[in-house]
């Protein structure tokens, strides 16, 4: 099983600042099979990024993903008020089980 | 536009079998290239993939739940289902159905709103 470790656990930032979230895999995974989700309280997760760097439909370009091998990053270039939420990375693809990281909370400073 | 809608019992007692259904509208679960899956989230905790069923009927399960879980699909009703046997309080969670889209590498691109299941005596 591939374990995904997200850091930091909580990120305290102000609107307008940039956010950098990390997701580290316990073993190398294909960039094709790494995604990022945003979850707000009481809502289902929303796909932001798939294939490590491809934005999902309708996702603003302030969200970007990068990485390969075991280290992946989600960057929010300029935080908007609606971006304060929980973020999860996920591994999927041909290898099971599919796993999620434990999440990073982006909170208003 | 594809929509997923979970339905389930809400509350149940330990040792019972949980049955959840995900009704799919705006698309067919028989469409090729798509899995259909279940994910759960205990209160205040993270996401856990439970398992998925492919349009062919092939299933994959989380090893931590494999002995208790069955995922199936009913193409005549355009639904897929989750059965989890011998539930305990640890199975209390919001259960989501979602579509892993193989066209984007199986990322979950469509989610239901989730249904809360509470296991309590």
C-alpha cells in the first residue's frame, strides 16, 4: 500500500498570500495517478488537479500542481477567501488500494 | 450533467449489514472507461477509499475492508451499491459515492453529496 503523507497539517495564511502544500508518497508513483481535492465543511470533496499537474474542469489557474516520483506539490498562487479549506492528495491508477493523504487545512491567519 | 445521489439507512446497530445505493443520473453506469466507487469519511477525519466497480463488473476493494464489503452494480436501475457486513461504531462515517474517471487516470471527478451513517446501540 502506498502511504501519502501531507505537510504541513495546518497552514495559516492571509488572503492574497501564496500557499504551498506538500504530498510525499512512500514509494515512487506515476505522475499520472496523483490528484488533489478541496473539501469545505459539510461538502463533498472537489477535484482540483489530476495527473499531478492538470487542472480539472472549471478550476481557476491560481491552482497549480507539480511533482514526480515521491514528491508532489499543490500551489495556490494567491489565496482567495473561498480557498480556505481542507486539501487532500490521492493516489489511484492501476495499483490498488487507492489511498488519500491525511489532509492539509489552509486557515485564515 | 452527471449527478450521483446516495441513499441509506442513516442509523443502524452494531453487527448489522449496511446497504447503500448510489443512483446515477445524466449518464449511464454501463459506459466504458468508468469505474464507480465508494469513499467514506469518519467525523472529523480524512478520506478512506472503500472500493470500486468497473463497468465490466470487476471490483477492487480496500484490503482493510475486503472481508466485509461488496460493491455491485445494477445497470437496469442505473445504480451501484455498497454492502458492509458486521458494522461497528468505527464504521460511523459520511459515505460518498464517486466516479473514478479512467479518461483522467481514475481521479474522482464527480461526487455525490454524501450520506451520514451512524452505528450505535
